[in-house]
């Protein structure tokens, strides 16, 4: 799988997140390693979610992991805290804001295709 294919899959999944009640600005950069490697960002701002294949310099946190690890986290097959503990996910930046990503992903429950 190429980065472009992976990114489009992730974007389609994340755009189903319900963030209408997110009142603060959250910006995350994802550095994907290995196969399908690349960089993209996710930003929640004014109740709108943006997912774009670029670096984001005004980010709250950076998540570094493989495409496989991110897919497992996004589909609920791997808890992000457990991924950090298992050293499959590295987090840099504001940990409090990084933890809020779990809530964004939680809003996807029941909306997944698979």
C-alpha cells in the first residue's frame, strides 16, 4: 500500500468522527514509518475536522507509528495507551491534548465500515 492509498483510507475513516462538541483547537501530526510511510495532520477547529497530507508546524502533538499500528488504533483493535506501553506508538508534545485523540476516535464507534 502506498502512502497516498493509506492516507485516503485514514481520511475517509476520520471524517466520520463527530466533533461538534470539541470546543478547543486540537492539532496532531502523524509521522507514519515503514510501508506506506509519510506525514499527515489532523486538526479539530471550530467543530470542523481537517485531515491533510502535510506537516503541521503549529501542532499540539506528534504521533509516530507504522501504518498497521495506526489502523489498529483507529479501528479500536489496539488501545493507544497500550500502543505507547508496547513501544508501537511514540508521542511527542502536549500529552494532555494527545490523550484527547482517543475521544475523537471513540466518536467513530458504530460508524466504521468494517
